[in-house]
């Protein structure tokens, strides 16, 4: 199950830097995860200061 980034994202970029498959990119105001590339590792969730990445 892929992760998604919720609306409480503060666009700090910590998740994108941590993603081992580079499936996180800056979207319009928040970061977004490419669900087809996400390997469900949870690395993004572990570094997010506001718990924005959540399992879909």
C-alpha cells in the first residue's frame, strides 16, 4: 500500500530527501508521492515533523 501526503504538509522537503526511490516531489503547495513508484517503506513518515505521509 502506497503512502500519501496529507494536507497538513508544511513543504519542508524532509520526506523527499529520505525517499530511497525518489518518488516524492514538490507539488502545488505540498509534496506529493507517486503511488505507482512508492515501495511502502515508511521512510518519509519517519522524518516528517507533522506526520503528513500516511499509508493510503
